[in-house]
């Protein structure tokens, strides 16, 4: 047997062990375990094929090169902290108008990122497999065109809105890298990390077990960030996935605030409810069983976090395949640096945090709250191949917001803002243009 065949055989054997572990952990779930196994086996097949042609050492060196030199997630702003109702510190950063576009700000935020990842945090000149694409997105003609267009549209900065970005489950504020680069220096933007994610602290209520995570709690967290970072002036809210649900929860609990302060909203790859019916690409007969067993299985895994985290590191290739499948609609076309960036974001979320948040999605229902944005400029955007929050959920939101712009992007997946950044940037600029006009009209009417 050749070395490549031996490596591939070992890969399949490792994947098989992983599938068996899933089955044993969910032995009472029956079909759900089998369904999970199908996905794991499919990812394992891709891993085995890759290992036949790429050695482990080479893959490891490639990852290190991408991690060290790719500029994704390196943009930093002025750091701040809001305090949630349970005392949890919520980290945010502000990019002010006039700051140099495309350059990391000189402050402790960058150092915090470097310390967390054990790396220098520096963007390389010739990044492996992704830097050229990133530089194009940061400094290319498309981004410059977006910037000029927005500057011309806003004109009078006194009424330009602050754009506040809320990220999704198992991500961080850095997932908005390309959107941050496009708007940087033109309008005021705020990027924050949801509790227990990114640089924010672990949720106090979750550590002591007194307060489970709910989408309503996240909505109140967002309100705390807005009070601290945007005490006055018009606001555009942008939310992806769980971040979009957070925005809906804000509207549900603080409708007067939304009516008075919010002049625009973007809901990207998100849902207003019925997430317990999402198939996640599983065989139809296994969906109900999966939803029944997943919370308990994740809770069990979360209770053994040290062991599970070691397992995640040991089976990094398998998880990389799963992350690509669920993050991108056309993973084969995604720049390798971006794909690795998505892996790093998700890998950084501890399994016990994954377990704490997951049950909240099953009971999420904010369809009625969406109406709070009906009279405002709105964008509803999704990837047509999104397996996490399917595009039909965005169409449902658009039905509730008949004046919103709806765009379902062909071929794109859940992380559409990373997979199709230029398109998303263009749509966000259009939204900010309209929101700025709405803010000026509102001010004129009050005058």
C-alpha cells in the first residue's frame, strides 16, 4: 500500500470512529444518529480524498501560513465595554468617520486578538491563498467605488446614521470583516461580540446556571451596547443569523426605542422562527429525531468540554469539511484564506457555549416583532443554498416587511457576507443611503 493510500485509509478509519462515537452518544435517537453519521461520513470522504494528495505536514504548514498572513479579522477600532443586566461585560469597537480605511487601528483590540490566538496578528504582504483577494476587497476598485458612492449620498455627516453590526452563532464581530472595510472611515460603525463569543465575557448567568440563554436576553444585551456606544443619533441595525434574531428581540422588547432611533435594518441569513423545522441537509425522516436529540447531546458534550475540545483538535480535518459544507454554498469556489478564516471563527467557540445557546433557537419566534421595521428602509438578504437558516425564512420575513428589499443570492450559503462580500457591501451601502435620506427627512419634519 502506498503512503497516500495508507494515509487515506487512516483518515477513513478516523472518520468511521467519529461516526460511531456520534451513534453511541445518540444511541437512543435512532434515525437522528444515522442522519448525523451520513453528514460525517460525507465530510470524511472529502477528507480522505484530500489526504491522498496532500500530506499532513503540508496541510498544517498551509494552515499556519493562512493564519499568520491572512488579513481577515485584523481591522480594529476604538474598544469599549457595555455591561449587561447580569453584569456580563460586552466588548465592542467603534470605527469613527475619517479613520484611515483598510488599516488596523493602533489600540489594544488588535493585541487582544493576537493574545487570544497566540499569533502576531499582523497581516502579511503576500498572504498564502487569500491575501490577494482580501487586499482586493479592502483597496480594490469595487470597494473604492462603494466608498465614493456612499460619501456622495450621505453628504451631510451630521445626520449620517451609526451602523451597528450584530454577528451570528459561533462567530464574532470579525465575521463582518469585508463590510467593516467597505464602510470604514465613511460612517460611524459599531461592532460588538455577543456574550460568551469573541472578546466578550462568558455570560454570568450561564456560568452560575441561574439564567439560560434566550434570544430575548440577547436583545437586551444589544440595547446595553446601543446605550453605551450610540447614546444619540439615528441607527442602522445589521444582523446576521443569531444577530438578526437579536435585532428582532430588541424590536420586540423596545418598540418605542426602535421607532425613535432606528432608521434602517438589514436582516441577513436569519429567521423569525420555526427553526425547529429546519432540515440542515439531513434526510427528511431524520429531521424530527435530530431536533429531539440535539439539545441533550450538546449538553452532554458541553459537560465534558475538556475531552471534547481535545477531540475537536484531533479531528480538525473532519470539522473543517463540516464547516465548509454549512458555511458556503459553493465551497470549492471560496478563497482558501476565507474558508480558513471561517474555520477559525467557529473553532474559537467552546463546545459548552455552543451547548448553552442552541436550545434558544428552537423557541425563537419574533414574527410579530418584525413589523416594527415595516415603515423603515430594510434589507432582507440570504444565500439561496443556506442550510442553517434557509432562504425561505428570509422570504417569510420579507412577506412581513412588504417594503423591504429582498435578495436571495444564487449559489451562496450561510456566511454570505464572506462568500459574496462585494454584493453584500453594495446592498448595505444602498440601505445606508436610504436610511440617511430617511434620517434627514425625519429631522426636517421635526424642524
